[in-house]
C-alpha cells in the first residue's frame, strides 16, 4: 500500500494516483519514497508500507509522468532500487 504525499510536477494537486487510504492504513505507511525521471528530477514523494516496493513507480509514476526511478529513504540516505 502506498500514497503520493507531494506532487512536484505542478499539475493537478488533487491527483494522487493511489487508491483511497483511510487514517488507520496511513499510520502503517512508514517508508518514504520519491519518484524521479531519467534526468534525476523529482516528480513525486510518498509513503509506503514496504521499503522495496516498485508499485508506486510501476502503477503510477511511469505511466503518469514517465518516471524511471524510485528511491527509498533508509538510514538517512536515498537508496535507488
């Protein structure tokens, strides 16, 4: 499960790309991720319940905006999957 928390594209701010997540589910989303294009520009940031899940990229970032990379924030650094 994942959600987009910040859209850095300047597009529709109401668009999240993820299924509705209620408050109890959102509390379980403890892993920060970001989606980038092939130039390294950050398009989206979000939260996930898994620190190695590609679904935000596969289900949303790639088809929506052409993102090619997902990074998770672990031990104080952004790690590329």
